[in-house]
């Protein structure tokens, strides 16, 4: 296969891929999966924080976890 034929094959495959992605609404499905994953992380983090705060062994980790949550999720003033 020479260079122009290889380029035509890649261009044809790219067109096919983009058309197929549009037909199956890949971007909308990806956004839905992202939202669902983030929504599922909230109960997981809540349970992890509850379990960590129930045992005194994890008090240092619990404090670090709370500081990390506050510094990343709560917006700054000013």
C-alpha cells in the first residue's frame, strides 16, 4: 500500500468513526456515565468518612480526608 492509498483508508475510517459516534450519541452517553459515576461517589465518600471517624485508629486519616474535602470541594471567598 502506498502513501496516498493509506491516507485514503485512514480518512475513510475517520469519517466512518465520526459518523458512527454521532449515530450512537457517544458524547451524550459519556456525559451521562460521568454524571452517574460522580453521583455514586457521594455515598461512597460518606460511608468511608463515617467508618473512618468511628475508629480512633483512623483519626489522623479522617482529619486529612476532611481537610482534603474542604479544600477541594468548598469554594474560596474573595
